[in-house]
């Protein structure tokens, strides 16, 4: 299923988002062999730490260069620390509480070796802690742009951004937490 959307500066004919989560199982994702963290049911992808508080990452099977990913997320139990990896495991867009900063950094980029070089704006007013939130992430070249609830909240140019890679969903370890995702779509962009 393809859905045309307007995402700010891109015109509708430049992008057709395609579902990357079928809502029933983890087809299209690289699932860890000993998976206890990721479940798919009734249109929802649930991430939850196991009894040993070990984290894990779920990666798309497909690689992307320039792309947009859009999804809904809902905070679950515990101190939520998740995020979307952008083409590798060293650069991500944070969702929830930063383990290092001990505060909500949703929408902000985390870059290994640099921490959080910029902070997303207006998150406190936009983020719904007990309901679904919609986030869009655009990765074009080295530039990342994030929208939360339809509002642009962050722009950052990463010198270390890889040209191509997979999209990952992080479930941080060393804590008891859960988070849910749904309506996950992505598309390469021109």
C-alpha cells in the first residue's frame, strides 16, 4: 500500500511512503534469533525488555540512502529510552528519556562520540505521554529533519552520517521499559 503525504519542503510527487510493518508479524525486519523483545499483534509493534533488562535493535531488511520514515509511537511502562537508528547504530533520533542526560530528548539526534549536538524544540508542548504520537524523520545526505505531531522540531547536519544503511528501532538495555509503534512507513527520496 502506498500513501502520498506532504512532509514540508518535499512535494507529494517526490515521495510515496510504503508500509514497512504489516501489523501481523516481523516480515521485512531482521529479527534476532533469540527474540524476546519484539512482538507484532493487532497492528502494533511492541518493544519490551526481557527479565535481564537486556536491550536489542530491530533492523529493516532494506537499506536506504536518502529517505523518510514516518510512524506512530506510544510510551509504555518504565523509563522509556528508545529511538530510530539512521543508517547505522552510531546515529539515532531519540525517543524518550536520555540515559546520559536523565531527561526527555525526544526528536533530538544522538551521535556517538558527540552526544546530543542539538536539542529538538517544543517537545514538551507536543509530546503526549499517554497517547499516540506521530513522528517523521527525513535523512537527506548528511542532514536530518524531524517532525513531531506535524511540527518541525529539529534540523541537524551530521558530519559522520553514512551514505547508506538500514533503519533500526532501538530498545535500550539496563532498564525495565516498553514502547509501542504502529503505522510504520518509509520511502526513498530524490
